[in-house]
């Protein structure tokens, strides 16, 4: 976990919203990473979206604005307006569920999981990349900085580039996400240059600025102090019909199906990584099922961006 750079996410409710399903599958990569499965709270025989929508809504300003901008809201004693301003920014940027603008559920979820489950603070979210940083034409969905120690206790830093896809079939989600990862791979130098030029301006705390400057800003005759890694959020339709099963069995069947799905696709994901020459990077992969992935993701972001949530 980063000892200096602060997280932006309000993550205290994550474990109440997302239940983790134990995953024993190993991608067999040379670099450390994560492959983690989650599902939403099951209530009345279905995935319960209301808590997710409320949590996303409460994190909108943290997702949309830089640390420097959030600090300005605090200085102006105007934090109450930050969420409204965030919604306004997103609406001006595009429609709910519009991919590439920061308004699609996967784009917000990869930010949330990298901060909340990996403890990798954001440098830029997709909204920031498509608004005040649009001139750099970033192809990432989020950019984070992960700091930790290896098995020998040696510290390391990784710049984590985020990608996501939410679609009906899990294999299609994998394919689409890796298409995005390959675009990032082909533009890595440009992404890094953007971070080097802009990251310091997006923070405000002196210690954080010093840490960022020391970690990511190049100096003559100095080795790089970070490697690059990838964060991936995958959403898909679970294919378990609640109406066909007693309510008490539904969550058990969902868990069983998730384990079966990852058993069938872990090798496929590993082959994607290795065949594309990406096996020297860490991968942090988070998977979440929906009843109807494409319908649900649109409904959730529509509610969040309208403020149509139960607080």
C-alpha cells in the first residue's frame, strides 16, 4: 500500500456491497498479481443494485475531480456542491453509459476496485482523461500508482493502467478488455509522458507532491523507480435464472457458477497475456457478474448520473 499518496475513494462500505468469492485459479504469471471474484449482495433472489448505486453516487466527486480540485472545494467550504458539479461535468461530457467519456459503469468500477481492493491510489480517472487532459488523447480508463513490498521486503512502485468491459459473455468481456490493453501497450510512452507532465499539478499535499516527483518524474542518469502494470474489471451476465430456483439456493448457485466460469476461462486469460507479450507485467483482475450485464450497467449509471438513488 502506498505510504504517502492518499486514496480518493470512500471505500468503507465496499465489503458490505461486494461479497468476495474465493478463487483458487492461478494465471501462472512470472509477476505477482490478483485474480479476484466478487458478486453484489443478493436480496429477494436477485442482485441488489441500490447500495451500489448509492455508493457510486457518494464517490462521484472523488472519481471525477483531482485531489487539487477536491481540496479547492474544501477550502471554499463547498463540499456539498462537489457531487452536483461532478454530475454536471459527466453530463457535459456525454450520456450515461457512454464508453470513453468516463460515464460507463466499467470505467468507474476499475477506478473503485484499484483504489478499494488493490489500494492503488488514482492518478487520473477516465473523466479527467477525457476532460481537462483530453489533449493527450489517453486510451486508458484510469491510471493509478501502486506501492508495496515484494516477497523479500524490497519496496516497489507500479503505474497501473486500467481497462474494463461489461458484456453478456465472459469470454467477450475478456477479448474486449484485452483489445483495450493492447491499445494502451502501444501508447505506453505517450501515457507515461502525460503523467510525468501533469501529475504534480493534480495534487496539493507537499508530501504527496514530493513522493510523486521522486517516483515518477525522470531525472538525468537515474533509473526508473516504477514498472507498468494493468488493472482489469470484467462484468458479464451470470446466466442463473432466479425464477428457476428457491431464493435460499440462488446465492449458492451464483457462487458455484462463478467458480466454474473462472475455471473455464483462467487459462484463456493467461494465454491472452502471454501470447501478446504481456507476461512481464503484473495483472490485477476483478470480475463481477450481473443478471443482465448490458441492461444493468446502463440502468445503474443512469440512476447515478441522475442522482436517482436512495440515500
